[in-house]
């Protein structure tokens, strides 16, 4: 409890205003894609509570889309769950990257682990110092969680009224925001650029041959190049 109170006080600083402003674009994108997810799920025949509860408990956009896609295509719950778990394995690497940022205390770490996403980690690591990284993680993470779940609820309630959600181009919102977030790190660090280029090359090469979502996992091969560089430096 004390660790959560310290985290709350950390968010009440003048510097937090700029982080709220900077992360608002991520929240907006999350809310829009959340509307799409809720609408697609209900329009496909799932009850409203399924995407809503999944977003609160699982909270993983790409894994949720893939899981619902398997269910709507006629796949069983085990296949759908396996697909979601496979896609979510990438968050293991993300969690290691922000383990020292989240803070101490069991409750704080548990909540922080639930908020780990591609966008939150990218936004946090783009900050210049440890204190600002921690503020950025919590501000972006809590805001994105709220925006995503609000969007999912709106989309689920709207159901099929939105029509074909693909025509709005909502699937491009998250990738565009993520690219904007990681550009500063790519400009500042040549080693990060090399890792990113290797990961992107692997993902592009395997995309025609593997199921959706798997290229993202295979792109983690870029981390091998980073590890080799670290060992060489030592």
C-alpha cells in the first residue's frame, strides 16, 4: 500500500503535465482501436461482456484481436487462448526492460506488470532519466488502460451499428503511434538502430509464410545482435 501511495504522489508533480500531453496521442489511438475491437467482437456474435472482461483482465490489444479472430473463425477456446499467449510472450522482454522503472512493492509490481504494453514501454524508455521514465510509465500506462477499456465498452455497446470497422483504417492507429514513439531512441543510439533493422528485416521476410502476429515475435531476433554487442563491449 505504501508503495502505491508513493507512486500516486510521484504522479502529482509539475513535470507530469508534459507527460500527460505527450502520451495523450497514445491514449487517443488506444481508445479508437478499443472501439474497433469491441465493435468487431460483438458484430461477430460474441456477447458484450466477452470483449469488456477480456480487456480488463487480459489487456493486450494484438492478443485480444487474434484470440477473438480465432473464435469468430470457428476455432475452439484452447486454440484461441494459445494464440493469445503466443503473441503475449513478447511482453516478457518488455517487462525485463522496465523492471527497474516500475518501482518496489508487491502491489506496485503486480499492477505495473499488468500495464506493460508496447506503447507504454516505448514511451517510458524514450525519457532521458530514471525518474521521468517511471513517471512516464505510470502516466501512460494508467491512461492507456482507461482509454482502451472505455473504447472497448463503447464499441461493444455500439455493436454492429458501426458497420465494417476495417474501412476506417483503425488498424493503422497503434503502429503509427508506436513508430513515432521509438524514433527518438533510433536516432540517438546506433546499436538500437541495428537491432531494430534486423528485427524489421526478419519480420518482413517471414510475414508471407507465417500466421499474423508471429512476425512480431520473430522480430525479437534483433535482441540477439544487441546482446552480442554488449558482450563485445565488456
